[in-house]
């Protein structure tokens, strides 16, 4: 347990914990160390490597000024002068503890013994202070100069201290600036590396997307048209429909209206709306006398999904009665009729159940 080496002092670490009291190790300078040992007034040997002396035994002048702390307005470090020697409370009677005890009991003036002890204590205290100051004057040449009263010396001393402090601060600032510059460079290189990485990631993502789209379109090509696949992969608000899409959709619509709506709205298959089909049929689907090219185109797209047997077909000729009234074609600005019959060339399947008119001519008997 580290404690104070002064014979009369009973202070030790645990006892003075929480107070401002600190413990100083013995100085390295031999002559000053000897003075410390003498001041401790011990008969036994002191192990100067471990021994300490508490701050009770030092004068405020024994400590160096902490200019940095004063400048920064923080708690100063208690650093002893090189030549400082313990000078206070060294005798048994001048122990600070004893002093306190006697001072606290001094409220009993009736007791003559206590009054005497009080006086003695004061006298001893005065003596020890005087001795300490005298020793300080003789031992510390710097202090001696100071006490002699050369104010200019002390000013230049503090100026030197301040200059040294400023130099140190400037050095620190320069060091920090160089460090900051290094960090800036590092940051720049890291940002570059990051942008390169993110570009690479973006490229990889694009490649993956392209491959996925290719694979998906290969799988879906059997069911959907190219345009439908495009609409599936990139959902547009108003997709553009091709002639092939419309003709396929018309085939599906002709099978079942309910099924068409279900597939379009509930399953989410990209199909043109019913209104678009109606518009297309009324505007684009030509069914005028002659070869029915729109029908042939529809058959072309439809036949892609048929087997060889289903494709086997024959041409047949048919005659149908038609409305004999005269009609006006607004698009062509042409009057049709009067006709009584339509001569139709049909394509009929041999092994499956489908037929389609491909040629039409209107006659009048
Ligand atoms: Zn002590």
C-alpha cells in the first residue's frame, strides 16, 4: 500500500482517496534525493524506488506553472520543480492530521491544556514554514532569482514557455494537416475504386438481365408473340399491338369472350383490350369482294400451332344467298349491290374441324 514516506505523516492512498492530495516519487537527482531522505526523518532505510511523499509537505511555489492548462482553462498538472524538497509538516507535532484534530477541539476555551497545545501548534507551524522558505531560497537557484524580484526575468520565462507551447502547437497542426492530406488522398482513391466497382456491378446486372430476358423469350416464344413477350418483360401503360398480336387475339376472342377477359384481366396475359379488337375489326379488317388477305394472314399465324394432320385441307366452292339491298361503303366511298348471291372459295380441313373463306365474289341473278 503506497503511503507517504515522511515519518510523521500517516497519509496513504486509500485514506486520501477522493481528495486533491497526490503522491510524488523520489527525484532522480542524487543531491535532491538525499535532501528528500533527510526531510523524511526516518531512522529506517527508505526504498526510494517505491517510496512517495504526499503533496502536504510541499509549498505552492514548489510546483511548476502549467501554462498550457492555464491557457486552455483546464485543471493544471501538479509537476514539482526539479529542486523542490519537502518542507511542510515534517515534525511529528506539525502533522496535518494532528493539527486538524486539535483545531476541531479548540471550541473548548475553558481547558488550559488545549490552549497551550494550540499556541504550540501555531508556533511550530510558523517555524516549519519559515524553515521551508529558507531551504527553498538556498536550494532553488531559479526560485532565488524570482524571489529577489526580477520581474523581467519571470516575464521572459513565461514568454519562453508560451513560445515553446506555440511551437509545439504549430508542429501539431502541421502534423495533423499532413495526416489530413494523406487521408484525403486515401478517400479519393477509395471513392474511385468504389465508383469502378459500382460500374462493374451495373455491367454485370445488365448482362444478367439480358441473359434472363433471352432465356425467358426463348421459353415464351412457343406461346406468345415477340411483342407480347416484350410487353411481359417491360410493362408499358399503352403497349403497341402488331397485326399478328391482333389476329391471334381475335382467334382467342372468337373461341370465348369470357375466357378472353379472364386470361387478360385475371391471369395477366398481355392481350389487347376488347375495344381495340373492335376498332381494329371495324377499321382494318377488310372483307371486300376478292381474295380475303386479312383472313389469309390470320390463317398464317393460326396455322403455326397446328400439327401436320391438322394442316391437311382442301379447297371447296360454295354459293350463299345474301341481302339484296344496296350498301354504301363509307371507307371506300363505293356503293355495293344490288347482289343476290355470294360465290365463296373455302379452305376446309380434312382431319380436323375448321374451315375458312378465302375468296368472295358477289353476283346478281
Ligand atoms: Zn505525507
